[in-house]
C-alpha cells in the first residue's frame, strides 16, 4: 500500500489545533470546590512517538499542547508491561505481585471492598465515569463486541463502551505479520495489520469515545467529576481514517539502527515475544508498521484535542487536573523487538503529562510510577490518601521538577517472566524470582539504549549481587500488604 504525502496546508486541516486559553492555564484550582480529574489514557503508546518527547515525524499537536502547559515526566514507568496487570495496578493502588493480578482480570477479587482510584473519588461525591478502555478490555475483540471486558462496575457512576469495526473497517488494508509473500488477507486478533480506512473519525471506537467524552464534560460541568477517557489506538490493528495514513508515506519511515549481535547478551526469556524474525517482517513491512503506528497515534491525538477543546468550552479548564499517559510503552523495532511485554525501556517507560492549573509548565527527570497517580490526585483534590496505597504522592514534583520521591521504581512482566528494578543510573532485570532465567544490567548513564548487558561482566559481579538483594527486598515489601486482612 502506497500513501501520498499531503501538503502542509492539508495537514493542518486534518489535525485541528487549538490551544487552551492563557487564562485557564494560569488559574489556580478552585479553593471553594472540588477540582475535577480528566484522565486520558492511550493504549500501547510509546513516548518516543510524541512530538513533545522529541519525535520529529509523528504529528501530535494536541498532546504537545497539553505538555506545554503541564509537567512532562521523562522517566515514568508502568508496573506491568502489558495491559491487564498495568491497569489493575494503578487503578487498585497495588503492585501486580501484591494482588497477583498478572493477567487480564479485574483486581476486585483481590482488593475486596477497598476503593479503586475512581471509586475513591466516587465515594467522595464525584461523578465518576469511564468511556471505553480503562480497566482491561480486549482489543480488537472487546471493541468489536462493545463489551465491558474486565471492568469494575463499583468504580463508576456510569460507564460507556465505544464499539468499532477495528480490522473489519472498509478501506485499504494489509497484514504485515507472518505474511512474507503478501498473500494473506487482512485478519483480526492481536496481529500487525494496517488499514487506511474509508470515512471519518466518527466511524471508529476512538472517534466515538471522544464524542461521548465531549458530551459528558458538557453535561457534568456543574458538579465535580472524575472522567476517565480510554483510547484504544495505537493498539493493533493500526486502523485510522486514510487522511492520517497520508501523513506518513511508508517509504520515508526510518527504522532504529540494527546492531549486529544485539541479542547475544540478552537471556532467552528477554527476547521479546514479537520480533522482526518471528513475525517474518522484512524492512518494507517494518516501515509500513511504523507508518501505520504513527497514523494511529495521530488519529488518537486528534481525539485528545476534541476532549481538551470541550473542557475549555465548559469553563472548567481552570478547575480540572488533566492527566495523559499510556498503560505501557511499545517497541518499534528497537533491538528488532516489536510491541510490549519486554522490560527494556521502550516497553516499560510510559509518557506521562500532568497539568494542574496554577502550576508552571516544566519537565521532570525524576523517577515516577503510574502507581503514584492515585495518591497524588487524592492529595491534590484534598481527599484522604489511604495509607494502604503502594504508590507515592508525587505532587511536590509539580512544584519543583527536581524533587526526588523514589529511589527506585519497579516493573514486572508477569509472575515468572521477569522483574525490573532501576534507580537513577542502573537498570537491573532478572528473569524469575530466583534469576535462573538470566539477568540484565545496564548503565543508563553510559548506555541509555541498553545495548550492553553487564550482568556477566566480572567487574560488575558485586553490583549484580547487590541488585539481586534489592529485588528480593522489594518483592517482600510489595507482598507485605493489607490484602490478607
């Protein structure tokens, strides 16, 4: 499939751009009322695809304008590197190993009557609603069905699903994965498929999600609200209206540098489940995957813009904390890996922007976790911060971006797959709680792309042993929770 380049004038028409007013961005949160929470989450989004994180190709003007008025975190990490455990973690307030939720289920059975993040606000008198995927929801299957997935009804006053055609959308499509001769038809499932779809945004799940979010903001602007808006792009299939694909001719896409012998020092469990090799994607199909991913990101960004515009129109921008993030990161060919699950930075690190009226825009390199969102928003809104929460209140960073809250952050890829613990300099990964599956150690000061595993280096043996001890201590602390009471 070949996509033509649009003129610059048409690009601006495709992705409308309007900025939040200077007045609303400088107003402080209302002192005599409850600040609103607008939580926007994308699915499978790497920060490296966003303009505000340095991407010069992918067009994300709406997320960028939010970053321009908020705190952009450069070292924010998920607690589980695929959808189910990540979402269960930050929504429940517990690490995956505390709840044992490592799959695609709700954390409710594990947490009992303890309040989830949105439920905590609901209990405090907020209108609490979700639109589309917040707790885990299968993509594309759950979106095609319009079902609730692993949602938690107790968390919401109302909840809305956004059914869409996904890979069955009419348009120009191609299966990229395991299709070396190009003869395989477009197919469903968790598969790399690109579809330059006919029609406009409103035909698709994310277009319906933005429309519903716009409606809810207008309807509930007179009462405190916790509105969670879940976009499913750029999760596969990479489907978006054709105008977004036209922005990214696949021939012009650049792939990450291929490093000879890159896998030689990676333990076998650390080789990701999707690679250029096992997906049988040649360079052409890899470039098409990047183009399709970027098209899906720009489509999603346009929906974010509609929601931000609605907030401005409602008059509530000056009393609303806006958060944008993703459930985990995503490989786009780094290490010849694709998708998620890996514990390398491309998969474990997430974009995170927090915009609080009255606080200055800035960039923070402090280590933070998605688990921190629950206690931080509770603190900012004057609600009780439950002592049981395993995240940290990072609101001090919003006043001083150099504030250090975490010495280390912790992320996992399943019960036995792998565990990652890192500090300002070192990233340590071990596969299995006994590390028998192998280990990785990276010096992020000297090797930010994580190309040289130092775990087997004799000169770093003491460092490795120290990190194994730290991981054991972290696991013990995570499991020392109140869930058994």
